[in-house]
């Protein structure tokens, strides 16, 4: 059933005669200092309420400053804590039923599900005029990211992607330093992560298993192709499978690449190529199973000149691969942090940082002793990265057009760039049968990209990975 667009609860109350007469909305001064009027609370629903949602929901709820009015999860086991914390919130397994039955009570929706369901859930909420907060990566596919970017503008809703580092102070400092010319012309960026920390680059799981009674397997699969239930897919370990997750890039790319993307005003890339780690089966080295992501990858993403900013090559490393140690870094000094890092190379020097841009330092690190660094020219977010959810909540109350750190106008194009690496990976292991009946792999092939059209221009088979076909469920 397609749900018709409806006004938000707040807009509805403003237009009713009862609200105009003052029966429902009580002025704050009448209630007393420190009391939050019911009309000032944001009514939120959570879709996917376990895992990362156990951070997102409480931060948005903010000790009762706002309301959690509905909960939804396809797996009752994942919903135990949220249902105990908000026992009065109606609970559903199907987000479509929740939106249909509770839509009039919902102002905003927080989406914390496996990647393949981010876009359909967020779009359904936005079509109803609901503000949305969606975990990173914003979407599973490049096309979906463009779709949500355009939908946020069309439906005029407040949006935020869950890459909380974008609300931190560190990213704003690095933006300021780079855009003030501290490194000169930045031409190369190295970005790496310690992920995956889950099984990846392995054979597709087999065997017959009974579906747990708490789990609606059909709804968990959602838009993904139908397959038998296997406990090897959930929870969390779905990240390594192409039908559900987006691998190491999807898990950490929006945290790390966010910093250079904003600092260097990158926009759409023009090409991407990759090399991947293979796996051994018996005595033979084989390409990774195309049903999953590889155990490691190194991807090169090229960006064109932007105004007076020179072209940039971004190199992404995952699965334990790291860039060469900079000559300026002393042998005993740490490169990045436990989860990864980034290094900017410019004509006037280098800058190194950890996740979210933390612990940013010029290289050699001795440069930091006497140098007076320019202050941030971008406003800090109250509470930094821990205020990411509350920034969105406050913006929802203020209305469309209010600034958020990872609004879909920013998060959408960023996600498209992050997913370019996966586009190259999946094209690398794509195979087709030649005229002699032998499998042919393109291997390491540079894909030329038209960002406006979302199209690989020199290898047509790669375009099947830009936009997938949804299963009806």
C-alpha cells in the first residue's frame, strides 16, 4: 500500500482550531522554568533498534527532552533493550505498517538497519514529510544515494547521516588549515582502516538452519534477493556480503573520507581502479567470492581540478594494508590510530590524522611546536561528535533549511564517492563467458566515471552495480 503524503503532527496542530484556541499547546512560561512543553518535544520512531541504535536512540531522546513514540525491528532479540526502555512505544516488525498506523504521531525517523534497507525506509519516511537520521553509509548503492539527496530537497525535511565525526571539532580545524593554504596545493590523500573485523573474503555459507521464531527473515532480507536463512549473515556480520552490506568502505569510509572530502571540496570523482586481496582454496589462489567483499583492497579514486584547487588522487587501503610511512615521521612515532588514519600531501607539507581527523599533526611533528595554527573558521557543534544526534533533533524542531553537519546534500555525494571503491571491487571480480566458453575477469581496470549521469563510460558491465533491482517482499 502506498501511503499518501501527510503533514507532520506539529503542522497539523498549528492549523487546527483547537490549537489556535490554545487548548493543546501550552505556553512555556505558564508551565514554569525548565519544563518542556509537549509541543516542543520531537516525536521520533526508530527502525532497527538494536546495535548502533542503542547509541542513536538514547542520544536523540536526550533523557526525556524528546519522545520515542514507535519502535520497529524485524528481530525481537535485537529489540529487547529498546522495548524495555520505552515500554509505551508501539512495536512493529514492518516499517511500512508502522508508518501507516503511527504516521500521524511521528515527526522524525531514525534508521539503523543493515545497509541494503537504508534507502527504502528513509524514502518512505521522507515521502510522508518525516525528518530522517540514517546510519552510515547513507545507502548501499550509488543510485540510492542520489535518490535520497534529491528526495530531501523535494520533501523539505531535515536530514543527517550517522557519521558523527562530521560534528566534531577536529574536522573543522583540518578544513580551516587546508583551505587557508597551510599545506599548499594538496594533490594526494592516503586513507586507511583496520576493517574488516568480521569474516570477509570467504565462501558463501551453506547448510540448512531453522529460522529463529523471533526473526522475520523475509523482512530482514527486504529488497535483497531471496536466499535461505543462515546465522552467518546476522547480526553485524552482514557487512561482508554484497547483497546486504558495503564492506570495509561502507563501515568506515564515511568516517575517514568525510575529512578530505569536505576539506578539499572534492565533488564527483572521474575515475577509480582497485586491486584486491585474493584467497587460497587448496593449492590455488583465487579471486574473492563475488557474493562477498574481498579480505583487503587498495583503491585509487581520482578527482578533477575544482576551481583553483588542483586535481587530487585519493588512495584507500583496507584489510590491514597501509600506505608507506612518510619519511618525515620518526621511526617510533605512531602513524594514524588503532582504527586507521589519513595523510594529506601538499606542495608545502604533509598532515596526518586519525579517524574523524583526530590528533591532526603536521609532518614532521616538530613543526607543531612553534607554529601558530589558524583557528577554525567553521562553527563548532555543541557537544562535538557526541552532539551529532541532538544537532539533528534541534534542527528538526527549527525546520527545513537549518544546518546539520551531515545533511544529505553533503552526505549523499560523499556516500557516492565512498561507494566508488566498491564499484571497482565488484567490477574487478565480475566475470563473463567468452566465445570459447571460458570465464573472463576484467581484473584491475580503470573505470571512467561520469558523475552527473552516474555512469561508467568505458566498461558497461560495471553499471549493473550502480543501481540494483529491488525484490518485492
